[in-house]
């Protein structure tokens, strides 16, 4: 009997890649996809890497596939945008070894800037999509995706969501497939996508999708579950679980392949139920196609297009039932906040004092937009801070941005910030870029990148030197400073924002949550010296609170002894002591 293990959806996908015989995995960390690679690296048979961005990860996987081995690329939904250039083209070229992209969507915006639906991308890119509904299927669908990829000469997208990625379920473990590498044969007509070749390949792709749509009617992962035929659901993925919970007696057509859709199977199911509902999170991808075939169905007119679905939401929409609240835990609100001792808080406290606006980026430091720091004015996507600042300067002139900076993390700078900074230099821009170097990819759980000196597989490698990199771009004024040296940082910011050229400030202080960090000291208030001015409270460190008499209290179990509060106190009412 096969061993059964409880696994996260992401862990199950990693296991599926292992069992499928994958040899190469490339990814950029992004919640909710990150744990896939963190689990893949546990299998020494698979080469796994953190690539600098999703486009590069996709291209690495493509290269491995063309050479004749099975390859995986993993990313969150907005990362698919970054990878879309190679993704759309490899759809035309096809594969040699199986090629699978795991795209993790985020209904409910738990950790993202939009609720993008990867199925829409897949339709545009003409790529089939599988969508598992639990951890067991996550493993099996990953294996099936590689089989379909090679059978139909196509990349395949495995679409997941936050709920699937981070939910646990039983998974039966199997042995790793022993596969011979496919022979690579030079075929420019297939792999060189210049116009003449691409035109022919587009014809092939359209025929491929027609065949897939026909064959999908017989795929075991698309299955009709007939019960009470007065009500029927077409659904897929995690929403299938909600349907089974809220309407256990209903008939259900569960789609494991959500693009292309099995038209004949859907029409047959629709003909056997009295009332048909289409229950899918985010965009009405299935609904619009089903209705275009003349099938009556109820969908987004009663089910929201926004946010994450639930069984309770389905009960409310169909039966006007409200969930029982008796015994529900009363959990206090817990807004996101920078950690005690976070170097970003120190940087933002200086910018706030100087009334500097910041064009922001994607990372923990995006929290600089909220009270009490209130520094970041814009956040669009990875690497956009620098380009946004450049656009402002070109639109409004050099004087306009004298009280602006761009802030970007070290990992995000390596992701897409380099090109933006290069563009500022090339197009003779003016502006100050602050690289907040905390030596990790902090927001997604402390992954390494090209500037940390360590790979996903744990190898020590030469670290990209951010200072030298910026100098190599031709930037004359590049300054490194300790993020907690607020006096020097304040002086540097004043000097650099006054320049009429591109300048870079690199604030260097490691993330307080990095393994191996030791904090020997804590900050301690001296009540008799406290003037109750509140200056130390302004950066919003959660370790600091105010006593009933207005003096300051510091929770030493939270304090990491960074000294920011001490540096802000003009009355020496805070001291640093050994733990």
C-alpha cells in the first residue's frame, strides 16, 4: 500500500513534479506559489533555482524542455504577466520534454495587487489549463500535465489558488518515473519563431486546441456526478469543494481541464439538469463560453466576480441562509505592520521627517504607505517605482521631484529594477533611487536572490554587488548607509535629492527575521526622563506603547534593540541594555 502523507497543495505539486520525472525547476518567489520550489529543492534529482524574475524562470524551463527533459516553472498570477512574452511564443513552438507552468491565482487579494484570472491569459495564449481541487489532485494533475504536454506538443498551465496552495490534504506517494531524455533534433521551423515559421505554427496550435477540446470529453478529470437533477453545477478547483459542502445532493460537472472546455460533455450535462449554475471564482470564463453555445445558465448575476468564494456564500446566494455565528471566535483586527526592528521603518521615519514622497514598489516596504509612516504614494508592480519616478520627472520637470524618491527592495531591484534604473541613466533622467537592501526576499518568506550569495539549492556563490552594479551603469553618486544611522541617512537624502542627475542610496541592514540574526540588546525606557512628547512613537513600532500617565512602555519580548526609538528621543529617556 502506498504511503499517505498530509501535504499542502504546493507541497503536493512539488511531489507531483518529482514523481513525473522533472529534472529542472525555475521560479521567482511569490505568494501563494513560493512553497512549491521550497519543497522541490528537497528532491536532489531535480535542479531547482530562484531566477531573478518570472520571465527568466519561464525561459530557463523552456530551454530545459527543448533540450529534452521535463521542466517546471512556478509563479504567482502577476508573475505570469512578467513571463507572458516567452509564454505566448512557446505556445506556438511547442515542447520536446514536457513543460508545465504553475500559475497561482489569489482570489481575495491576500497578498497581491490585483485579482487576475490566469484562465484569461491561457485563452489568449492558446494553452490548456488544468485546475485541481485538493492536494491529492494537485499531485496527480501535475503528473498528468506533463503527459498532456508531451502528447499534444504544448506547454500546460496548472492553475491553483491561494486556498488550494495553502490547504492540506492526504496525498498517496508514488515512485519517481524513470524517463529517458528525449532526443533533441534541430528544427528551426518549430523552435525559431520568426514570422514565416510562426504563421505555420499558429495553424498547428489552433488544430491542437480543437483536438484537445474533443478529447477532453473523455478525460477522467472531467467527470459528471449525477444526483438530484433538479439542480446542477458546472464548477472546478476549490469551488467544487464549496458546492459539495453546501449542496451535497446536487448534480455536479467537475471540470479538471478548464481550457479548452469539453463542449459535448457540457451540453450533455446541461440537458440532464433542470436548472444549471456555473460556480467559478473571478472571471466568468466558463460561463461566457457555455452561454455562447446557447445553454441557459445562472452565474455572475448572483455570484460575485470579486474575491474568494465559500460554502456560506453559496448558501446565501441560493437559499438566503446566513451562517451560524454561535460560538464564533472573536478575533481582534490585526492590520499588517512592519516588524519591530525592521530597517524599513527607520528609512521611512527619515523620509517622513523630511516630508519626502516615495514612488513605491512590491515588498514589505509597501507598508510605508500606511499610518503612521505615510511615505509611499504609488505602488504598481515589481520594479515600477524607478520608472514611475522617471515618468514624473519627464512630465513635470526636475524641480517637481526634489521632494520625491523611488524606494525598492534588493530582490525587487534584481527582478526588474535594474532595467528601470538603466532607463533613467540612458534617458538622462533626474531622481534619487533608494535600494532598501535587507539581504533577502522578505515578503514571501526570506528567499535568497542573486545579491545574497546563496542559491535555492544552498550553494554559496559570488553575490552581485549592488554598489558596483549601480556604478557600472554610469551613476556617479552611489552611497551606502546603515538604515539605522538616521542622522547620516537624513543628510544623504537631503544631498542626493538636491542633485540634478540620477543618484542611488543603498540602505544596508538585514531583515530582523533572517535566520542567524542575534539581538543581544533591547531598548528600555527611563520613565523619570520621559517628557511624554511621543516622538519615539511616530514610526509605529509595535513594541512601543503609551502608559496611562503618558510615559512610554517597551515590550522587551518584541523589541529587537534596533535603537530607532532611542535615536528619536531628544531627552535620553530610552537606553539600550543587554538582554
